[in-house]
C-alpha cells in the first residue's frame, strides 16, 4: 500500500493533469475563435473595399454621365438643329448658293463708284429682299442683280422701309424661273445665344462668300436708316428701274430686337441672309460695329420675324406702317431713381409727348421740371411707364420690341404708369408712326412740350457737330458723347 501522502500526491497530479488538459482545450478554443474572427474580419474588409471600389466606379460613371450631359447641353445650346435636319457647311452652302445674289447700284453720279450689297430670293415670283440702305438715295439708273454663276439682270424697287432697314426688289421678266429658288424664312424668336449661324453674301464684291459664327446676343437696338426715301406706288411692269430718291431726312427711331453675331460681316454683306444650320433665314445682315469700317467681331442682323411682318406689306403696298406711341423720354437710371425717390431703377421716364399722338390723346404726362442729372438737364415729373399690357418695362427696348413683335396700328394697349407716387392703368390706341416728312415738325413740337412755361429750347453751338456725328455713328452714341 502506498502512503497517504503518495495518494494525495497522485490525486493532486491527477487534478493537475485534468486542469492542464482543460487549459489546453481552452487555449485551442481561443485559437480557433481568433482564426474565425480574423477570417470574418477579412471577409468584412473584402466586401467593404469591394463596395468602396464599386461606389467609386459608379461615382466616376455618374460624373462622366453628368459631364456628357453637360457637353450635350452645351452642344444643344451651340446648335439647336440636332433633329437630323442639320447640314454640314458644304451641304448648307450647296443648298442656298443659288438663292443669294449681289445687288449693284452702278450710279455714275456717285463719286465712290458702284455701290455693292447682297440680297436673297424671297419667292418664285422674283421678289428679292435686301437692306433699305443698300438702295436708299439711289438714282436708280443702273440697279442690277447678279447670281452666283455671273448672270446679271435689271431689277426694280417694289417697296422699302427705313424703320426696319428692309427693301424688296423685283427681278426683270427675263429671269428664268429655274433661277428663282426662294429661301425658307425661319423663326427668329426661337434663337438662343450660342447657336451656330452662317452668313452668306458678297463682301467687297467677292460673290458667294460664306462665314460662320454664333448668335452672340439678342434684343439689341440699332438706329434706323439715316436716309429716308419716299416710296411711290409699285411701278408698272414696263418700268424696270428703281424710282429716284425724293427725301434725305435723318430719323431718330431705332430698330429693336436685333440679332448680334460674330460671323464675319463686311461691306457688301448688307442684305445677305443670316442662316441657321438647316439653311433657314433667321435674319438679314445689316450692320457692323467697328472703328475701322471692317469686321471686328460684332455684326448685326434684322430678325426673320420682322421680315415676315414687314415684307408682305412692302410687296402689297410699297410701304409698312409701324405702331406708334408718341412719347420721348429716357430709361430710368440709378441716378434718376435716386432723384425721384424710387426703390429700383426700372421703367421709362416720359420727358415729352408729341402733340396729336396716341400718347397725347390718352393723357400721358410729360416732364415739366428741369433737373440737372449727371451734367444733363432733364425734364422730370412725367409719367414712368412700368408695364405695357402684361409685359414689364425695364427700358424703352422692351416697349419697342413688344410693339414690333405683337402689335399693329389700331390695337389697344394698356400702359401701367407711375404718376405722383401712384400707379395707374391707361388704355391707349396705337397710331401710325409719322413719315419722314412729318417727323421733324413733330419732333420740334414735342421738344417744346417738355419745357416749362416761359422757357425756350437752348441753341447749342455744337448742334452742327452733333448732327454730323449722328449721321456717321447714330443718335445713341452721339447722345452719350454730347451728354444729351
């Protein structure tokens, strides 16, 4: 028999052995748990990085898609003719080249020699549209049109309108019908800044020249033709020559809603078409802004919607009657608004009302108190036109554009005016704009209306110089230079 102590020792050993076995099992379990946790962590990390990579790719795709959409929007803005009807430049020129002509006035009395311009076929009856200033003041003894193939024919004047700078010619009866290929007149109200356009004409007599660019601006204002001409009834079929000029009177009306373009326009382009990429006429090239007389990146065109409105009347009657209010004034500037206590500089301040005009009959009030604003004496106290019908008026451009686009002589408009701090709505029946013969007398009458009793208009020593400036650069620029 073993001693008790040995038994005790054996029991302790047995217990120790059992305890050691239990510890090893626990250690093994912990090791397995650690491995499991590491595997789980790796799996989580794998899926996390996968999701991040996938998100980043999707985000990049989204950015690329957004960038592509922005690019598409830009391309749509530059050219809204992506409907499948858009033409390449060569195809566009081939489509319209036979419809654009050179207009030549070989006037032996003109010391500068022949006057060149452009025009385009309006219909298959031989009507050609050009600028009024291309034919204004012409003696009419040698007016010719020349097609791209070099064939030349005589033409006669059907009608003209200096207030829109449009004129219509009629080709001679010996022009073959296959040469009369009219251009389609498009819709200029749908134009957007940035849209691609093409100008075709005869700059410097270089026939069939094409330049391209974009619409740089919309709603510009231009002085109307400085020379006005009496247009008689349409000449008879036997009369192949343009009638003589009978008047040479400057006007102060402006042409609204003008298109600005950076397509190269030079002397000789006047009267040629401004086209969209479908080959539709969206304007007629009219003028450039330049210090040298040649292209400087700023050209102007009368919009096609004005052509649609004016030309049918020119063909039918030889003239066009523009709707007319009969007010003189100035746009409300921050200086004027501050002097009058207005919260914002908006509206058109009436400084004069033409005697007998629609505004005169409707009771529109002119200014009567002379105030010096920016070293310029200005009659204030008159009505401020804030709205015409439902159109807000920020400046005179808004009134003229609305009248030219939407209204005819005899239409009734509602003028919302600010008078003595209160707004009032005044109905007004539009009249006919005075002819160039009537305008100077009318202007003098309205000028006297702007002055308070006992005062007479001052005679400036610079009037002669101002008139010369107006003939060369237009009234708006000269008003600024002479502080008028």
